[in-house]
C-alpha cells in the first residue's frame, strides 16, 4: 500500500509497527504469566500483578508521547505542546514504572489493610519484590519487538551510509536513503540481553536483574545514540534526551543493587518455597512437588 499499511480493515490501516508492538506486548505478558505460574504465584497474585501491568503499559505508552511532546516543545515552543503520536521508549519506561509503583503501593499499604471488601483484600502469596527479578526480561523482549517495528516504520534510524550493513528505508530526514540500521542493532542487543537475564534468573536464581538491565541498557543506549541521525528533540545541552536518561538509568541501576540487598529482600515471600498452589479440583500444577523446594 502507498501509505505503508499491510492491509486495511475498512478505513483502518494495519501497519507493521503496530503488529510488532502488539506482538511485543503479548510476548511480555506471556513471559510474565509463565514465570509466575512456574514460581508458584497464587491466582490472586498473578491476576493483580498482570492487571496492574496492563495499566502500567497503557500509562507508559501515554507518557512516552508526553515526553516526546515535551522535547519537541523545548526545541520549538512556538509550535505549542502537541501529543502528535510520536513516542520515546525511556519516557514510556519511566511512566510505566512510576505508574505501577504508585498504584501498587497505594493498594498494598493503604487500601488493602483498611478495606472490608473481599476482592480488595491482600491474600497474595507473593510480593512485588518476588516479581522484580523477572520483570526486566519481559521489558527487553517487548522492547526488541518494538525496535523491529521501528525498522519497518523508518524511525529511530542511524546516519546515511554506504557500508554493507546499511539498509534502504524511507526517513523523514533523508527521504529514501541507505542508513545505519540502529533499530536492528538494538533489537539484536535486546534479544541477547533477554537471554542473559532469563539465564541469570532461572539458572542461578539471580535477584539483581534490574541492576544488570539498567546498567547494560543505559550503557548501550549512550553508545548507540552516537550513531542515530533521526530527530528526537532537545532536553539537555550536549546530550540527547535518551543519553541523559541512560545516565540516570545507570545510576539507578547501581542504587537498586543496594536497595534490593538491604531492603527489598526483606519483603520477599518466596512463593517458590511454599506448598504448591492447587487448582479448584485440589490438584497441584503439573511439574510441581508437594514439598517446598530447599532454600
């Protein structure tokens, strides 16, 4: 199609970017559901965490547009503040994390201890601290699909090049040009990081995946930004907006290690060490044992 759509449903166009975004979200929540089931999260813990995750995803997408609109406004105030649909990943990540933590803490520490409504009471056999170690790979796999979508959309690209690894695509900056496929490079990096994080969690029961993710992605993004050539707005002189937030990510990643070690570890309920969660028929999930795993 001339407008780039794969096909149309009535007047609604279906685009590769949208398909990749949808696949990324599906992969993200499928991984979370699989891991929570494998780690013996009970039904209430699984449902409430997934529900808040869906809310955080929607709020994150909204904040991704807000952040980009803010960068555009700083670069050109005369154009006004417009939510034009363009998004920035790190703005979405910040919005999603802040939104999730705000609602989670409001529920766990304010609503649940005071309510008499059974549905709102907290009978989860796992805490957020139990879920945090496997949340990063769910983010990286969704982000990888998103970057693949960026390749189809022609955004987030690098500078023009004649190198063998260049890819022809239509860009706002250069028109139809051969450019450095920074989107594909980042997609590959994110897939590799996903594998590392999954192995660390399942093979070594590693609890500090947020530290690994924040430092690894922050460092990568600082580097790959030097090869980007698409417009992303202004924020801090001498740094792209993404480089600024990447530095913050690295600092927070280091801080998270100590937060997890000294504080969050005390809130972990270790559902994997509890008696198996049983279904309505009283059967333990397939592959589980009636005795808690050794600590």
